[in-house]
């Protein structure tokens, strides 16, 4: 309705301006009296008929003046009638064409806005359980087609996000239920024995303690992931080189036990961010490279500047990883059985790394090495130098 009224209003304004211009041009070009040459020829013929019988020069002059005055009055009256007729016809046409413009605007706007109705109906039907429908609008690549494609893309992202959330909840429930099942089984098996010995109780306690430790690690990883998804809670100067050195010191015993060759190259890599999350990110990458390595393998850790940002690279040897499975390693609880068995980690290490990197405005890339193993590179915005430095 608004578009139709806008079309009618625009037509009234432009049509009124056109009528005013036309009226002014006709008024300017329409003479107030008949042309002199035509008037003289006509007057001579009429004077010969009307004033022929007058012999007195005064009567002849009065006759001519009266005839000229009548002729001027008739010409002016004819001019006014012409202008008034033009104005009436133009205004009448304007009213009719305005109604036609409003009706045409209604029809065209309804046809043009039809894709918007489809978008609106799809938005109404969309819900957490119904995100599979797409508009797939066909037609020229105009603004409405772009809007429909954008809406379809938004539905794709929402569908992927909800699917990821459902998988995450299901996997988290399964992972948290596992240690509870282990503890329940250990207790029930021990209590079912008729003659329980202190050694059996100690074995049960050790198994329960191990399951509790696994549940605590899972809960701690989930809390860290939730915190990193919310973004940095504080901002302080953090040197990734120092964080990487501390992470290698913490993994030194495991590295020595596996006979892993350690290669480190540390250059200053300072950024502003959440110290706890950034240190956890570096520790997870080093821990991942250590856990999923092979005896006698190698680990390479390097930090430094990368253009306007800082770079952290952690590479390690290990089993061959199919290149198409690398992106899935950063999904929560997505384990690659060739690299991880049931006793290694909780399946959230690389998911936490990705979340921390994204929350700090960085980019993480991973590449499966041809000889086996994985190379991860993190690029984060560098800290701005202090004023005057």
C-alpha cells in the first residue's frame, strides 16, 4: 500500500509539474489578439460590408473602432476558453492517470515484494527443529536475490551450529557418564563379593580415584571451553615464547620418557589477552604433540613475529593422518582412533585451542605432514608498542 501510494504521489507531483509547464508555455505562446496581417485582411473585407453605407468620416472611424474592439474582445474570450479547456482536460486526465498509477504500483509492488513474503514465511517456519528448508530463490541477481541467498546462508550456519551443539551435548553427556559408570561398576563389583578383603577395597578406591580424576579433567576442560567462548575476561601483556617454554618444561618428563627429540626456537611474541586462556592454548598444543607422538619421534615449537601479528608453530611426528580428517580434530570430542585411544585426553584439547584463538581475533591452521604427524600454526594480533617507544 505504501509503495502504491508513493507511486501515485510521485505521479501527481510530476504530472502537476508537467501540466504547469505546459499551461505556462501555451499561455506564453498563445497571442492575446489575432495577428496584424490576418486582422488587416479580415477587417478590410468586413469593413467593406459593414461600413460601406457610411459616408460621414466620423461614422466610418467610429465603425472601425467598434469593430476592432469587438474583434479584440472575441479573441481574448477565445484565448481564455482555450486555456481553461486545456487546464480542465489536463487535470481530469491527471486524476484518472493517478488512479491508474496507484493500481499499477499496487500490482508491480506485490510482484516485486513476493520474494520478501517467501523470506518472511520461511523465517516464521524456521525453528531449532526446522532449519532444513531453503528459499533457493531464482531470478536476476538483484537485491532481493541477494537477500534470499543471505537468508539461506544464515539458515545453513544456524543449522550447522545447532547440529554442533546437539553433538556437543550428546558427547559431553556420554563422556561425563563414563567415569560415573566406572565408579558404579567398581563399587557394585566389590560389594557383591561375599568375603571382601582390604586389598579389594584398595583396588576399588584406586579405580574410583582414577575415574574421579578423569571426570575432574573433563569438567575443567568444559569450563575452560565455555570461558574461552565468552571471550577474554582480561587483557594483559603475554609473551607466547615464555608460555611455550613453560609448557615444554611441564611436558619434559613425558618427552624424555618417550625419547622424543625436542626442537625449540623462541623469539619474542607479545600479545594482549587473557593470560590463563593463552597459556592453556599453548599447553594444549604441546600436550597434543606429546601425547600423539611416537617413541623416538620429534616435536618442534617456534614463536616469533609474523607481519603485523605473532606466530606460534607446534609440529610433531606421529602416525599418518588423512588430510580430510584434520578439520574434524578441532571439533569437541572428535577423536581420530589412529592417534588417540580411550585412555588419552578428554577430546577437548584442540577445541579449546581453536576457541581461544578465535576469541583473541586470531587464526589457526593445521596440516597433516606427509611422513606422519601434525603441524599447527597460530597467528594472533601483536601487542601495540607503548607510546613513545
